[in-house]
């Protein structure tokens, strides 16, 4: 998760359920089996962790956000959830698989995360992930830049995300003896929930880094300006549609 972020777990579940509901194909790639030990990295409020547990696998969910983990523990008390930074993974026993959905684009130090993933996988174990890839949210970022250029706001904060391409991320994985067996970068336009309010909710949930440094009275005005700039390209038929591009990868840890 973004460093310093405090996540609103209720807003996440109420208005951004697409994050986990659109992960069916990724779960198919995981092919979890009864008795396997699987880590759900960046588990959020635990919905996908529960689906993995439903296969008969022993699953552990970790997330950097205490708010997310608290809600996951309340909803799924039979599953083990831990507050843990993806850059500082530490377990006594290895895993058969590490699964991650919509998390790794928040890690701007990808080498540290991959080092930990490789360390906790058993030889032959697999890594299955999907997250924002090269070109993700380009139209939104352009709208934010235009919005800031038309106001007297301080400089636009650097984007809080890491969006790699196939070659870049594959090279990082293979550097750590994780052999890439599948990799795809693809467009996935994603309708946001709550009609007219969809982009506003999204910005408050995922784009807070852009406005965190602003005085409170300027934040809402900044968000409204971004919405106006983004509307011609991202608002269609009564809904905001985010210009998502996803990177999906599967890799296996080579035997020593």
C-alpha cells in the first residue's frame, strides 16, 4: 500500500468491490489445490483470501493496512490475517504459491518486494499476480496535470504508483530466479460504481496522494477540477470508466 496511507476499508468494500470481483481469471491461473500453503499478498478486506481458502488450501492474508486487516478478521475469522509490508515479508515456513491482486503497483521499490516473494516460495513454487501496468490510468494522469496547470495549486505530487511493462517486470523476476511462464499487458476499461460520484470516490480512495499536501479547503476544489478535465474522456453513459491497463504474470521459482 502507499506509504503513509490510511485506508478506508468501508469505502473500499462499498464503492470499489470491482477490485476483487474482477479477479476470477487470476484465481483460475492460481489453480489452488487442497493442502497447498498460499500467501495472499495485499489481501485488502479478505474476499479473495476466502475464495482461495474455499479450495481447501491453507491461506494466509497479509496487507500493510491495519484497517483492511481488522475488517478481514471480523468478516473471515477462520482465516489467518497479518499486518505486513510487502517489502518486508517474513515467514518461518515456505509457501507453495504467492498470489497478489491489485497491490504491487503501490510498491515503488519492486525489487524489495520480489526479493521477499522469492525468499518465501519453495523451489518450484509459483507467483501469480495482476496489477496496474504500463499506461495504466494515463487519461486520469493527464487530466490531473491539466487541472493543476489551470489553478494556483502547488506542484502536482509525483504519482504514487509503479506501472511496469512486461519486459521490465519479467527482468526483475528472473533476476531473482523466478522464471516467467506467462505475462500479458492488456487494456481493462473499468466502470466505477456510484454513477456521477464514481471518480470522486476513486480519487479519495486511491488518489489521495495528489491532494494530501493541500490545505483542506483546497482539496475538494482540486478534485472537482480533475473531474471536469477527465469528463470528456472517462465519463460515458452516466458512468465513470477508468482507463485501466493490467499486467498479469505467472512465474515459478527455479530449484537451487
